[in-house]
């Protein structure tokens, strides 16, 4: 067995459930704590998805178990924020799953907008 | 707009204590691992949301759905969920199917929790007190106290509903 085979396959995690997808997309923009993720998901989805604390941490628990996200050692400046806050970031696997999801969704949108064969991808207007 | 005045902070502290008590609906392992994070996020919601009712509406909906999911995850993980919570969730869902979701909160859920869910939770606490009887007196006392307290709302409702004075004037 080569070392290459130990790299987890991102396609095994795709597609993600909506809450997990939005959390991964939020963390793709940088490290965040729980409430920052909630706010980011709400903004990203134009208010369609409003995570509550239970759904947020239930999903975070799953994503941690799957190795898609990880806790950071980052602690905020005590003068600026509560030091008890936990910050999360995407793992290397999480970043490739995120890229795979973005590609999958992009393809989906492109195929929906350009159903006729022979048209160029990206020809939207 | 945020609530940052002294009265606002006091109000948020009170809401936070209520939310922390409601966390009993989650499995113990989830509560132990994420309880403080859940409370912190709830507090942030209260602080940064202008509409006072908004966070609670979101939180109650989330509490019901995510507690059911966490207990479901425990089932699939082969661990035993809390009997009382399973009972409340199943009874509430059955009631919602029979009577319609519009009546769920005021008519069905509260009486179900007060009259059935909490007493069963109390029995579970007595059982836990029995199981931990050889550990610490503090743990036993805590479980017995919680058990007794769980029966209090149901007892109060029964006391209110019972006739005040028996009719002894029969001829």
C-alpha cells in the first residue's frame, strides 16, 4: 500500500446535508466561532437558513467526527472577545470536500441554465 | 440594535438560565460536550437580535428538532437514550399527527411535558439516585431533589383541578 491511499476521498462526503454544507461554506471563508457561523450562514443563504444552537452544534459534532473541520488553538484577545469561545476551521479534507461541493453546485447550475447541447459553459447572458 | 444596558443584561441572564434548564432535552453526552457552547450561542442570539421574540421562536423550534436528531443519533450509535425524552418526543409527534400541528404548543405539548414527561423524568432521576447510591451523597441528593421537583408541576396541576371541599351535606 502506498501513502497516497491514506488520503481520504472527498467524494465520499458529497453531497453534504444543507446545514453541513452551509457551515463548510462559511468556514471556507476563514476561522469562526459558533455564533459567527450562525450569522454567516444566514447571510450566505439570504436569510433562508437560520441555524439554531442545537442544529449548529449537532452538525459541528458530525463534521468534527468526519474530520471535515477542526478546533483551532486560536483564542481571541480577552479585551475584544470571550476567551471561552471555540473557533473552528476547515481541515485539509474539509477544504477539498468544500471545493468538490462548489464544483458540483456550479455544474448543476450550469446544466440547468444551459440544457441545450453544444452551448458553451458560462454563456449566461 | 443590541441589548447592553444593565436591565438588558439582567434580562439576558434570566433568559440564559431558562435556556440552560431546557437543555435537559438533549442526551447527557451532548449536553456535557456542547452545553456551554449552546448557551453561549443562545446568549449571542439574545444580545445581537433586536426582536426579543425572534431568538426564542428559532430556539424552541431548533430545540425540538435537534433534540430528536441527537436522540436518534444515539439510537443509531447503539446507546440508550433517556426514556423520558423519547416518550415526550413520541407522544408529541403522535398528538401533532392526530390533532394537527397548530395546536401543538399550547394544547398538547405543555400538558404532555408537565403531566407525563416530567414525572417520567423524575422516575428516571430516582432510578439514577438508586444506581449511584454507592458513590457520593451529593449525587444521590441531586438526583432525588430533581426527581421530586419533576413531580411538582404535575402535583400543582392536580391540586388545582381537584374539588376544594367535599360535599358532606347528604341527607
